[in-house]
């Protein structure tokens, strides 16, 4: 996204004068009050977790303890474990992928005299921890040099990922996908090619007290709903916090997110995202990017030193590389910017923002820029910020989200019923859609392209993914999926060939609780 996106949006705005300048920049909506004090009012469920956010997430730890010492295999301990068990990992270097397909497993590192248990991928292994069970806890691990993901979840609910250090590890550092009710706390994640923390197609997720830096994106919520992102330290990434809709995925919406009490500073890192990936388009120097997401509220963040802008709000129409998804609303609506501290942002913006400033007679540095139409959005005390493209925003009729403690649920949610997602489908959504979208380029080529290549040949896909060879110059190599059994590889290949965008959307299992 990013450069091109803003350029087109603002280009349109400028050229189309009457269209965007008229409706957006020209009219002034500051007298319109948007939303009432009840927007984030206390309710039994949203304040239920006060005192202990972790109450409905994570493993019980009530079972047997399995100790894993240097030289032993974590996977062997997981194999021997039953739900309720605890796997204690002692300091040492473990070169493996740990696959957890059971429920209620507690993976806990033992840190002795400053020595951490270390999962070392040697730049050969794909993922360090891959879970599909429910009520999984992963804590106190040092994870480094994996090619795919540090910790990835596939459809596991009630997860707890805390106090891990993830360094220089692949595409995503922490990546729960299709999970519900999960807490990601106190992790330190750096050197990630896409997002340090990536919440994908998940609901009721709380991300707090993490430190994320030196990655392309710090924290990213995509096609996810009902989330709180708070008290994080987000610095030295290309983009700090992103809330997006990626078109072509089975979940079509991103909404109801609160971004508050974060330090989002100096996110001016060179963007080293995989060429052509969506995140590679985020203009370096942007604190928060909102693209096509709705109901995103920002409060009490300290956003400083981001050279492009503190906050950029935009839509899909402005993004030429995106194939529009007819079932996704492309605009960012109902955005709310409450009181935040923003200073020293926008010192070196992309040319499109510069052009917008010229056209709208703005001379100072811009904190907040809005490109494209945004309906029902609001800002509080707007004079404390320098803005561009926000005159269509009303004034917020509410001033805080404080009464809404969390969207974590008071009780653990049930696992997804078995049979609802067969193995092929689970692997497809859990693994493949992290890199392959249906009709647009993500990390890998679109699923449509793969379908055309392999029409009647699921065996060919199963074989390819076990040992992918490099095919395209303009794509990175695909990591081997050899941790999947041959049956699982064939099942996912068949599922992939049968998938269609429309069909996925109408799958009620994937659209629960919208
Ligand atoms: C970490 C990212 C990633 C994940 C996860 C991933 N892929 Fe890929 N995939 C890629 C990339 C990148 C390419 C392009 C590689 C190239 O052209 O050299 C690719 C290419 C492919 C191709 C094209 C092969 C060809 O002959 O052109 C197939 C088939 C494929 N992936 C299937 C899958 C399946 C099935 C899954 C899930 C089990 C999956 N991929 C998971 C990144 C990924």
C-alpha cells in the first residue's frame, strides 16, 4: 500500500477537485457531534476481566510436568503430553519446529541465571512453534533465525503468548490466525520482515505491554475484530501499528479496535518487506496506518518522530495494487481520534502529502492525514494536531475508552467444533492464507494463479510444498511445508484447488460473531 495508495488518493483528490476537495477538504464538519458517551460504556462483559486479563486464556497447567533439557526434543515431550500437562524447557539450544495439535498445553521456558531456552531455526526451519490446539500457553522462550514465523497459531482459541523474545525471525514474529479470545503480552519482538505481531482473522484479542522494533510493521491487525492494542512500545519500524483489511481473505472485515496508551516513536526504519507484499508499500515513517478498517479509536498514544505522519487513514480505492473485493467495504469509517500526544511527526513526508499540503495551504508538519472518504469519523480537540484531509470529520461525542477494559471474554470460548474445519481447510486457512490471498499478491502469488497452474493436479501441489523450488524472480522462496504429513499436504492441495472467494465468504464457520 503506502506510497502508491496515498499518491492515487490524493492525486484524485487534487485532480478531481470537486470530488474530494469539495466533499472532504472543503466542507467543515467540526460542528457535527459523532457518537455518544455510551460508545465505550462499562458493560458486564467488557469489564469482566479487570484485575486479571489472563483469566480466560491460556493452559490450566494442572497436569503432569515434562522437563526438557538441552539435547532433548521439545516435540517428543509434546507428543507424550496430554491436555493439562506442562512442558518445561530448560536453557539450551533447540533446533526444531514444535507442532502442538492438542488442547490445554503449557509450554514454559525456565530462565536460569539469565540463560533462556533458545529455539534456533538456523535460517532453515520454517516455524518455531505452530499450534492448532485451544488453551495453549507459550511463554519464556527465545526464538531466533526461523524463516516463517516465530509463534503461529492456526484456529486455536483462548491462547496466551507472553514474555517471549523473538529476534530476527522470518515473516511474522507472533501470528495467531483464526483464533478467538487471546492475549499477547510482554513479548519483545524485532527484526521481522512483515509484522512483529500479526493478528490475522481473529476476534477478541488483547495485545499489551510488548516491545516491537526494527521490523517492517510493529503490530498489525488484519481482518480482525474486537481488539485492544495498549501499552506497547513501538519504535524503529517502517510502520508502527497497522489496521488493515486484506481483500480476498475469508474474513471480510476489520472493525472495533482500540489503540491506546502506546508509545509510537521514530518508526523510520527502511522498509525491507518482501517486494510486492502489501506491507512493503507502507511508507517508512508512519506511526499508525488505517486502511479500510472501521471503528478504530485512538486514545492517549504518544506518537512522535515519525517522519511521514503520525497517523495515515486511507481506503482500498486508493491502492492500485489491490484487487477490490466486492464483499469488502473499501473505506475506513467511524474512525475516532481522541486525545493523544503527537509531536515532531511529518518532518519528511512522501511527495503526495507534500502536494496535499501545498494544495491546502498547510505550512507546518502534518500529524494526521486522511486520504479518501471516511464516513462517520470524528476527532477531539482537533486544534491540538496539524491535520490534512480531515475536515469531513465531526467532533467526537465521547472522550475516553477507559471503561472498556478489554474485549477478552469472561470465560474461555469453546473450541471450534470438530468437523467444521477439516484438516485441509484448517491448514489452508491456518498456514497458506498467511502468504496467499485469493485474488491478489501477498507474500506469495494469488490462489487463483495457483489454481490455474495446477487445475487437476493436487499431487503436484502436495509435492511442491514439501520441497518448494524457487520459481519466480520477484518473489521470495516459499518455505517448505514438510512438517505436514503427506496426507495433510494432499488435503490442503485439494482444498486450495476447490476454494473460491465467494464460497469461503459464505462459510458460516469462518464468519462467526461478526
Ligand atoms: C511464508 C509464506 C508462504 C506460505 C506460508 C505458503 N506459501 Fe506458497 N508460496 C509462497 C511464495 C513466496 C511462493 C512463490 C515462490 C516462487 O515462485 O519461487 C509460493 C508459491 C506457491 C505455489 C506455486 C508453485 C508453482 O509451481 O508456481 C504453490 C502451489 C503454493 N505456494 C502452495 C502453498 C500452499 C498449499 C501453502 C499452505 C500449505 C503455502 N503455499 C504456504 C509463500 C508461501
